[in-house]
C-alpha cells in the first residue's frame, strides 16, 4: 500500500512538471503562481484548524459555564473574524502577486 502511494505521488509530480516548462523572456521560470497556490493552501488549512480549535474550545467553555454564554459568543466571533481575515489577506496578496 505504501509503495502504491509513493508511486501515485511521483506520478502526480510528473504530471505537474509541464506547469514549470514555460519560460519567461529572461529564461528564468516564473514561480509566482505556484508560490501563490502553496501560500493560499497553507493559509486556508491553518485557518481551518484554528477555527475548529476555537469552536471546540468555546463549546467546552459554554458547557462548563452556561452563564457566560454571551461573553464567550462575543469572543468566539471576534476570534473567528481575526482568523478568517488571515485567509482573506492571503487571498488578496496572492491575487496581487499573480497579476502581471
């Protein structure tokens, strides 16, 4: 099973290599687009992990102290907004970086 996964990964990398085949007029490869994809993927993944942790912690806090639900909800929404802003900033930066 492990060998099949390794071969599948190598095959996918081989299929992705034509993306780097086009050169620019200077001869150097333009790596802005692949770097933007990687940056957006990392930011989105980590934002998802952060949001999951925040929601889980707030649910646990409400279960422990139901009287503080309003305050917990306020800080949960504030935290989720700040976490989501990271993904939106990354999206804007990658868009600006890829536009020529």
